C-alpha cells in the first residue's frame, strides 16, 4: 500500500520540469503531435529525433534558456511547496504555466517566451493523434497477447486435469465405500435387524 505524499495531493503545486532537456522534449513533442494529427505517434522515435536536435541543433544560448527556465521553475516550486506545507494552499505562479493545465510548461509573459513557446501557446490543447485503421500493434503487444493466451490455455488444461483427478478420487471413494458395505454385509454386521 502506498502512502500518499503531500506533493501527490490534487491541491498541491504542480511539479516543474526536472531539467531543461525534459522541458524541451515536452514542448517539441507537443509541436510534433500537433503538426501530425493523423499519423501514428511513436514516442521513442520522436524522442530520438528531439534528442539529436537538443545535442546538435540548439545553440548554447537556446540550451541555456531551457536550463535557466527549469532552474527558475524549480526555485519557484520550492517556495510554493513550502507555502503549501505551511498553509495548505499556495500562490499560483505568475512566471510559468502549463498549457491546458497538464501540457508542457511555458513562460507566462509573452515577451519572455521563445519562438517555440509562442507557437505551442496558440494550440487549444495537446493533441494526441488517433491510431490509423491499419495500425499494426508493436511486437511486444503481440508477444504479451500470445503469452496471455498460452497462459490461459495452460490454466484451462491444469483445471481440467485437476477436475479429472477429483472425479477419479471421488469414484475411488465410492468404490471403496461399496466394497466396505459389501464386506460388512457378508460378515453379517451390515444387516439391519427389525
């Protein structure tokens, strides 16, 4: 059983991004999902591409922007969390916000946002593209389903075997009971006298 922590409570302040890299991935993933609404979204491939952009495509200035953002958000969160622990409520941030309440973090002031934050700030919500009709399940889903079916067949076989063993056991008990009754009748102890 898991004990609920204060920061897990619904009225607790939302935790900020762990690092500038995590913040950048969240913002770029939102852009990719919004830009390709009808395509299948493969998060692993998307993160690989975004990681390459972070490592090779961003300038040091852009990376510093995201790292400073995450650091400032963490400092503000610590203040909010301290206030929450002391009073049971907190003052919402005026510097940072989450798109749609649960989307990626962006700066609140328009003049402080970078181009990516301005773009994703125009989105109504984070869009998750639908899976296409001809979507092929990943190999691990197929394997899990196969293992589940094999497990169900094995359980069914084991239950049938157990049931047969029970039937044999009861049949043997009936045979033993009839043999005992026959022996008692033959010895004269099983006859009832009226």
